[in-house]
């Protein structure tokens, strides 16, 4: 019985390793994408439109530019492998 439990533990370590590796990769990719969009002066999420609606049309292009230039993003990725196995 101990052979089965040790292989499960080893399998869990492998799954955890890949979950972390994939999470880190996706995080880096997202951070790079957001930086590129910011350099291109693109508002990828539509923040400026939301602020414009809240300020009842008093939102200006200058405020949009300032928002895009100064926005900081925090990317947090938690990737989970739900099942493993072979496909027949």
C-alpha cells in the first residue's frame, strides 16, 4: 500500500510543479502584453470609458492619456490542473 501512496505523492509534486510553471509563464505573458499596450497608448480594459460615464461627459482626452500613462497593473495567476490521465 505504501508504494501506491508514494506514487500519488510524487504525482502531486509533478502536478504542483507544472501548475506553478504554467502560472508563472501566463503571468509573464500578461505583464508583457499590458506593457506593450501601455506603450502603444491603448486602453485595453476600457477604463477611460468607465470614468467618462462616471464623470458625466466631463472626462477629457488628456485625462484618458494620463490614466493610460500612469496605470499600474498587478497580475496574479493561479493555474490549477483538475485532472490527469491518458486519453484513449
